[in-house]
C-alpha cells in the first residue's frame, strides 16, 4: 500500500473514530459533564472536517 493509500485509510478511520466519540458523548455517556460535552463538540468538528481534508488531499495527489 502506498503512502497516499495509507493516508486515505487513516483519514477514514479517524473520521469514524470522531463519529463514535460524538455519539458516545451525546447519547451513550453514563453522566454529563463539561469535559464530555467538550469531547462531543470536538468529535463533531472532527467528523465534519476530516472528510473535507480527505477530499482536498485526494484532489491534490491525483
């Protein structure tokens, strides 16, 4: 696997991890606190921005 192929896979896995983090913090967390809410917000931001970065990277290397 080339480095650009690995990069695309890594961005995809990172996006899925951010989605899981947001889902866990807003729906599945056993208790609510400021830190858990902050993790959810960061997870949402990552889930939105990682695919944008992936598309920009893909356009740049092809």
